[in-house]
């Protein structure tokens, strides 16, 4: 009987494609929006992810994220180095500045000062040049997303001079970095150079990056630093999570994306529910005839369930493919750099589809179950 | 309306259907309307029985009760010795599937499957493999002279051909009782006559009982027995219709 159910469904091409469209559109909307949402809020942790070596980030007790920080006195570095179990600790500066390009454009940038001696604080990969260029005076390394923001497509940023807070800066390398939440241009330079570029108050040290000796876990190290220095110390994972939480708590993004996801769900229920009800209504006489002939209610339920599952699975797959195509198609764009589809997102949209199919299938089935076999004689 | 008195349409000997004291009420808002009034009726095997009467006389209600798709308010129905309304729901559905063939006025064929597959529906519902069921249904279509239309969809067939597919569907699982609702209503006189000749030839074979609800006086001459229903009561039982019909 399931074969008959499938033929009934596919035989009505308009409604069949309407159902597929409804499910696919709904899946696409939910999956795509959730994917963008997850990737966007994860950028709140990009500052942490871009620095691959530190186990623990140490900061003033009021600092919250890589971008929301309060500088510490430079003596804090020695305090941290004096904590037992600290293998190494280096200074890390993050501050905002303005650059004027040779074309005269003004752009807000983030300046990151990495340790002069070890260059700890730089991203792991370079797309152009090498980290060694930082040994040359007035050198900055730009992040690859920043290249897209500051320069025309195809224009090389290498050896381009910038006016960075009224001082000369020359781009001599491009780092492969995860963009920040605001996709602001990021310039990496040595810590000592960064102090020159970014005027500030007496205290200039944004963070101290530290790593533990063998046998000391990041959490143990963070606990010891907090206990012995009174500073705030977060493990890499904790600080990444802090960045994500900050965006969730302080922006309207979760609400906006949430609304779109809910709308996707409602549109799915509406389109699929309406089309499926019309389909069932058009076939109600055939279902009535089947009941009169002697097809049990259980088999009728199975037929409707087969029809619902078929449109659900195909529509879901199409919607998912659409999302993959969307992410893949935009992978060249700096905004979508590094975007991926977390496994939880297709699972959530699958659950949403199952709910849509269950609701609409149940509503449609009610009509069939209410039909008395005797109705075919009327 | 005639002044005819209600009669008992029972027969002696073994009956295919034996209905006793059948009444049926319908609720319309606050009112209860009784559409059948204590009908006694036997239908014998091997007979082509017509149930005739004006619209609203209760024909459709009576035939629905006799074939197990509408519960009577009062009374009992035995079909081939089985008290069908004493069966559990699933058993009654299964009883219909095994023993009764249906021909509907509007055919109610499934538009998306071809003629042979439509005719095979009862066999598929019984659990037969789809290919075997379709092959058997194609043989039935052959017997009804539309074997060459087996691969066509219902909308590619004429009204008469669709009705033959419906007849094939009613007979393919070899039921002992065939119930037809206005089988010629949607057909022209020639096609209707042809379908009825065919139905009489094929359906009545092997001692099957055939009950036909009809208004169509063009086919009254083919009946073995004609029952007239008026206001929910049988008022005539004979081989022809009374003059006032």
C-alpha cells in the first residue's frame, strides 16, 4: 500500500513540489540562519583562537573578552612569571587605532602587540611573508580579512605604507586569521612597537599569555595565578567561551536569528500544512474507497506517514544541500571565512522538520480518519 | 409517494445476506431522523438484486449497512452466516476485504496509478506481491475487454472504461458479494447497458450475489429481483417494478 501512497503523492506534481518546496525552504532557512548565527557568535572567540600557544590568558579582574579589556601595570608580567608552575608568560597588547591609507581612506583597526622575543600572539599561519618580518622597523602584519577591507581586489598590501595613529607603518606580511566579530582590520606588530603606535594611559598591558610547566593543567595554572597575583586568569577554552557569551548577552543577534528560525518553522508548518491538507482533501474519496474496500486504518495511517516521511526526507535533504551550497558558494567572501556547519545544526533542523511533518501529517490524518467508509456512497 | 405498505423481503433457504429489523437514525442538530424502519431482508446467492427508490428513500443507508460500512441503530446483519456487526472493527474490515467487492458511482479510482494497478488494489491490500496482483488484475481487465488499457491512467480512459476498471477492482479478489452504487449513473445509455451486461455475465458467476442501487430504469430488465424502498421501508419485492415507479 505504501507504493500506492507514494504514487498518489508524486502523481499530483503541483502539490508534491509545493510540499518539497515548503520543507526545503524551511530547512534552508533554519539551517542557514543557525549556521550563520553559530559561526558569527564564535567570532567572539576569534582573538583566542588566533593565538595558538597560550594555555592561560591573564588579565585585569574587570576584563571580560579579548576586545573588552582593562590594561594592567607592566609589573603584572613579573608577578605572573613568579607563579610556580608557569613555564613562560609574555605580554600581549590589544588596542584600537585609526589608519589612513595612501588613498586617504580612514579605517578603524585593532592593533595587536605580540611578544618581541618569541612573537607569541601571532596567528599560526601566514598567507604572505613570514613572522620574521616583524624584526624590521615600523612593520605590521595585516590579517587576510583586513586586506579585503583596506585594498581593492587583486591589489597587493605588501610594502604598502599606512598612517597608523599619525605614525608610519609598513605592511610586510599577511596573517591567516579568523575574522573578529566586527570583521575589523587587525594589524599585528611587536609589543614594543605597538606601545608606540597606540597612545594610552600609564598602564598598557592588556593581557599576559602564559603556559604551564609539564604536569600542570591549564586550570591548575589559572587557579594558581589567580590565587597568587589577584589577577583574573582564564584557560583558553574558558576565555573563548567568555567571548561567545559576551556577544550572546550584549547584542540582539540571538533574538534576531531566533526570530528568523522561528519564522522558518512557522512558514514550514504553514506551507506544508496547507499543501498537505489540500492534497489529502483532494484524495479523501480515494482514501474513503480504500477504507470501504477493506484497507485497515493502520495501513491508511502508514500510507499518510509514508507520504509525510517521503516529502520530509527529500525536502530536508534539498534544504540541507541548499545550506551547504550557500556556505560553499560564499566561502570566498571574507565575511564567511572559516564558516562551517556544526553537526548540531542539521540535527536541530531535522528535529524541526520532524515536528513540522508530525504536526501536518497528524492534521491531515485526522481528516482521513474522520472519513467514514460509507461516505463513498453519498 | 405511493400508498404501498411495508413488506418483509425475507426468503426461505440459505441467504447470502440476512438483515433483520434494521433501523438507522441520523442526528441532525437537536433532531433525530429515522431513515430506515425495521427492515427485514434476505439476498440470495446467484441473484442480481436491484434496490430502487427515490432520493432520500434510504437505499444508500441500507446498502451501506448490508455491506458492513455503516452500523445500524437497531437490528442485525448476517453475511454468509457471519454476524458482521458482532465482529471487532479490524475483523469487520478484513471481512469486507475478503468477501465484498465495491463498485462506486464515481468509480473512485486512484488517479496516479494505472488501470491494472487500480484493479489490483484489493489484492495488494490482502498482502499479495504487487507484481503478481497487477498480473492477476490485468487478466481481469482482459475478461472485461479492456486488457489493452491496463497501462493507462484513469484520466486517459473513457467513463465506460473507468467503470470497467472499477468492476475489475470489485471482482479481482473473487468476493462472494458485490455491491454497486449507481453503476450506470455517469454513463450514456449504450455504455451503461454494456457495463451492466458485462457485470451480469462476470459478477454473477460462481453463485456470487450482486446488489445494485440504481435509479436507472433503462437497466431494470436485467434484474433477477427488484426491491423498492420508500421512506425507509421496503414496499415491493418482485422481478419488475410497480407501475407507479
